C-alpha cells in the first residue's frame, strides 16, 4: 500500500474496469497472471481508492508534491535573501491556522 493519488487513480480505474466487465472477462482464459489479477479485482479497486485518499493526505501525486492550499509557513523576503538555506521555526514563521487537509507541502522539501 502506498499513498500516491496518481498511481492510485490508475489502480482504481483498472479495478473498476475489471469489475464492470466481469461477465465478459470471466469467459476468457488469458493465463495464470491474468487470473490472479482478475480474482483480486475487488482488492485492486479498494487499494486504488485508499491510495488516492492517502495520496491526498500526503499531498503526493506521481511522486510529486501537490500544493493545493498553499503553506501555513510564511517567510519574509529579508529572511530568505540573507540565508541560503532557511530553517523554519514554527514559533516564528507559522500562521495561526492549521493546514486544512493533509501534510503541509513545506514538510516535503
């Protein structure tokens, strides 16, 4: 199980396709690996759905960070020009509102 919204969408669509075409696909014999996938079609469908959910919590799509709501951290321009690598202190640089959903994108960098 992994938390990636993009890969989860592919798994969800593949599992949904197998569930919706169940009658047609059950008549075909495409080999051992296909029968293994086909017998686990509901598990693949649920794995895709939960991977999309955890991908949004981790703000991750195809292994890239998503910045949907912005960041709760704020840095003034004088701080960012005087220090090449800036460590953010939550006591000084964080707004009072919590991040709406998932992990703040600043935590990924």
